[in-house]
C-alpha cells in the first residue's frame, strides 16, 4: 500500500504535531492514544514508513514487538493492569483510520473496550497523569 507522508503519525514522528510520549528508541516511538478505549491505551509505531503489517520490514516488526513488551509491562506495573490487549488493524477494510502501522497496547480486558474506537478525545491532563505512571514503571 502506498505511504502518505502527511498522515498524522508521520507528523508526530517529524515532531510537527505533539504527542504524549512514553518511550522512544532508534526504531520505534510509543505514545498515548488521544481517543483511548480504556485508561492507559497506548500506541507503538515504527519509525519506518509502512501502512500495514504486510508492508513492514521484519526488523521493524521485531522492534515494535520489543517496545510493545516494554509498554505492556509498564502498564501492568504502573497502572495495576491485570491484562493487556493488543490490537492492530490493517487497511481501511479492517477499520484502520491512521495509515501508518501501529499496535494498540490497551491495559485491561477485552470486555473493558466499551468506548468506541477513535471517537472520544480524552482530557489531556488525565492522559498526562496516566502517562507519568507508565513512564515511571518503565524506569
Ligand atoms: P487505527 O484506527 O488506525 O487502528 O487507530 C488509530 C488510533 O490513533 C486511534 O485509536 C485514534 O484514537 C488514534 N489517534 C488518531 N489521531 C491521533 C493523534 O493525533 N494523536 C494520537 N496520540 N492518537 C491519535
């Protein structure tokens, strides 16, 4: 699938728009979802330009999973989450709304995902407070 350099996550990677950052390394960035489906809902993205899993080089996919593991563990520790749900949508046919590959890292249980997908903006201060607890647990 062809990659649109002006998608919102490409702009976040270029620091053209802000995000509430949780973690960054050479290959990945993790930040808070602004329309979370549970408290603590985070996103992990590769720095490589890819729309779906099927466009993503193996090394970038592995780097994303390493970061997902860090974030999920920090959500368990920092937020007291019993479980962590991973979600990853490929293409508009799956309901993907941002065309840069990402993995949703969602603390809680599948039954907690009652808030609709990518719909309701959360309060920024609330997101920042949750992010601080996740970041503290990463240390
Ligand atoms: P998708 O539908 O592509 O799997 O998920 C995209 C996710 O990105 C949604 O959960 C949505 O809430 C989130 N999102 C959309 N725009 C922004 C944004 O500008 N900043 C952040 N942090 N998250 C966003």
